[in-house]
C-alpha cells in the first residue's frame, strides 16, 4: 500500500478538509484534525501539520496539494507545481486544461482545453472569468455562454457507461484524465494552427512523470512548452475559462441525467447522493446504475444497503 506524507499549514489543512467534506469519516485517530476516505485512498491530517495519504492512489491524490516530504526541496517550497513557470506567466497566450466531475458519483467527467490570447485577458476578466470554485452554477452557465464563442476550445465528455467499462478493465481514473487532457489539448492546437501558444498549462492531478507514463502508448503526446500547476485556475485565465466551460458541460449533462432519472440528482459523493442512488435503484432497477454513476465509488454499496433497508 502506497504512503505519501505532506507538511501543511493549518489554513491549508482547513482548505483540504472542506475539499474532502463529502468523504470525511467520523472515526478520528489520536492527534488528527480530520480523516477522509476517497475511492482511491485514505487521508488523515494531524495537528502537527503532517497529512498522510494511504492507498493505491495516494501519490496521485497528494500531488494535488504539492510535494511530499521525500521529494520536497527548500527552493521548491514556494511553488505549487512540479515545474517552474516562466516569469509573468499570467500575461502570456496560453492553452489551459481542466476537468470536472471526477469526484461526483453521478454524472460524467468533462475535460476542456481552452486557448486564451494575452489580448483577450482583460475581456475575460470583464466577463467574470475566475476560479470556478468561487462561482455558483447559474454564474458559470452565464459566463460559459458568453465565452464559448470567443475562446477556441475542445470539450471531451467521458460518460458513465464508458467510464465504468474502462475502470473495470483496470484503467485508473488518473490515466483516463491524462488521455482526455492530452487529446483535448491536441484538438485546440490543431484548431488554432498556424498560431502557437506561448505555453500549455494543465491543472495538475498527477506528477509530471506519472502523467507522461499514463500517455506512453499514445501516438501523439503534447510535450512542447507544457507546464503543470496545482490550483492552476488562479495561475492563468485559460485554465479558469477551461474549468468554467467544463463545469457548464457537466451541469448540462447532470440536468439531462436528472430528467432521465425522473427526479433531481445530487452532486458530490455525500450521504444525500447515497439516498438518491437508492431511490434510483428502486425506481429504475440496478441495471440502470452504470449509465448514471461511477460504480467503483463506495457510494454504490452504501446505496444498495439503503435500498435494502428502505425499499424491501
């Protein structure tokens, strides 16, 4: 079982606790602030500032938050990325890519790569483009409708049935995301030819070497001027725009799934999601689940338990 340890300040740990809210568990080890269990690993944050990631997906999950103790070096502590970014990166013409839906039980994964020219940055700021985590769904929809015709982009959607087949075949979610990012970026680069971006920025979900390991069998791999950064939405508006467009697509797909279900589904992976999935099993049957959910999430078993108790 893999183990990765990070050292974080208290405000960062509090931010992590909010991020993993839907995965929090009640049983806390001595000296800990919170404990969470995601589909790929367990996370425990301690009062000492150490955050322990355990499980097969520990390295990938920890990479979202920076360097581990083993790999951290004093001169890299100021960076949230495993690659240094060029000076005044936020002013460059950049292709940015981001994904939405990876932690949601219901709904697909949507990945968008978007090209923002440096001349467009003031306009996008004026239109309200920013970190999508600070925006409500109705704001995201409004902004996305305005920028989708302005910003050259590529949207890829991995629907639940295909996701479940790939996952069952042994493909990790990390590899799925890497393949989608690489493909979406390639689409955008072809769209804007012969123009070339100053850089490509990927919202980091895995270390650089792991990302390229996932792509090793691909015929075309985007490597030129590619950078990785955690919280990349705050680094360049291209990633913020990509995130907004990906979220917009996810929301629309989610609304369609709710129509198919016959009731409003719940985002995330918390207890309300379990209740919704149990209702779906009751009304549509177990065979309907693969088209709606990511089956390998722990929510599947929880929903089945609720279904047996509540509906049988």
